[in-house]
């Protein structure tokens, strides 16, 4: 099959590799190089780097709605285009340019967690499982029909950083299995259910703020979902304090949510709405990470967090 690939971050690389095994890739489209690092030098997207390693032609259009991209795709006479975390919303002329349209690999069990941050929100919300969906693209935000889905459990230690590579591999496997059937016409997309739809909006820095009134399991899940970005944080007397490592306990909480109720070998014990969270690695604003004992030695024992 003649195919094109749209993707930018490292998450999309396993799907690019899978497509390269089963299709004749005519073009790879990725975001433009962006300034990054202390020197703010231009850095290519991970997909561009991988495509060049595979000797595939790479294009980085700055605009996708001026008609040039759609015309380019039509000239390539594609059977299909695969889109994985490209980072831009593609207009209808682009979506309709390949013979069977554009196919997206989305990191959730649709219709749950449509949108830009499905991995983060699935963990942060305490979901027991997540997965990947291979879907037909339309003009909506992840609203197209679903060809196939595959689920996996969310572990108690999964963070967004650790879950993403597993979902990337799962998506690649499902794409490799499903795409030949999609192009052949033997696998049809089914409309998404109207029930259970949730939106995974784009994260902001403020989303990392810890809500101590929640159950300890949800507080811990939120922290893991916000790791590595925007990073879970609380405040102490109005000053931001990042929390890098913590563990939930079922010790009865005394006092109000956010109160520091003790210290033990697990760290600083903080009351939640239900249960207690032990903070083991903390980082004051502008300072380095500190184990709980070193933090206490340098800053003293706080009365509470979240003020």
C-alpha cells in the first residue's frame, strides 16, 4: 500500500516503524524544528530523526490549511495516511486526499478521553485501564469511527512517562494488524458510542497543583498523571514546593486535608480527604530535590501544605 505518515514526538516512532514494515511510505510529515535547550538551538522532532534514519522523505509544512499539503497528498496517489500525535488539526481536504482517508492511532479507549492529553488524564483520574484505538479521522476532535481497540491495565506505579512508551508499542502492534484490513476494505469503522465520552484537554502548569481534599489514592494517581509535566506541586506558606516521590497509606487522617500529621521512615505524612500520603522527595522552588529527611533538616517541619 502507498502511505504517508504524520507524527512528531517519540510516542509516534513505533507506529512509523510498523507502517514502514507493511507499506511503501511516500512521505513523512512532521512539525517544524523548534528551539530547545539552554542554547535554544533548533531541534528536530523525534519522528523526523527516525524517518531520516529509515531514508524516508521528510516534509515539515508550516501551514496545513492553504491547500498545498492537500495537493501534495493527492499527487502522491496514496492509499492511506496514518496520523499519530502530529500536533496539528488537519483540514478536510487533507483528510480526504488518500483513497481511504486518514487513520489515527489514539492513546485511549474511545470515546473516553478524546483530546490532547489522554495518557495524563487517564492516570490522573484513577482509571483502572486505558488502551489504544485505531480510528478513522473526521473534522471533529477524535470523533471518527473506530476500526479496532486494545486495552491494557494502568498499574499503581505507572506515570505518564512510563505508560506512554507501552501505549506506543501497543498502538504500533494494533496498527500493523489493522491497517492492511482497513485498506483492503475488510475492516470497517464503527461509530463511537454516545455514552462515556470524556475530554482530555491540554494540560496547563496549574493542573499539577495537588488537591489534598481528595482520597489518597486519587491524590497519588493525580501526581503520577502529572509526571513528568507539568509536575505535581503544592505550596507551603504560599511558596511552590514540587513533589517528586510519594506513596499512599491507609493510616487514618487526623486534622484537615493538607495537615502534616507526622514523620516516619516513609517521609512526611500529609492528611488527605481520606488516607495519608507520605512525601519522600521534595523540591523547594529554585532549589534541588531533597529526600524528606534532608528537607526537614534544612527547612523544618511544616504545619501543613496547600496554603
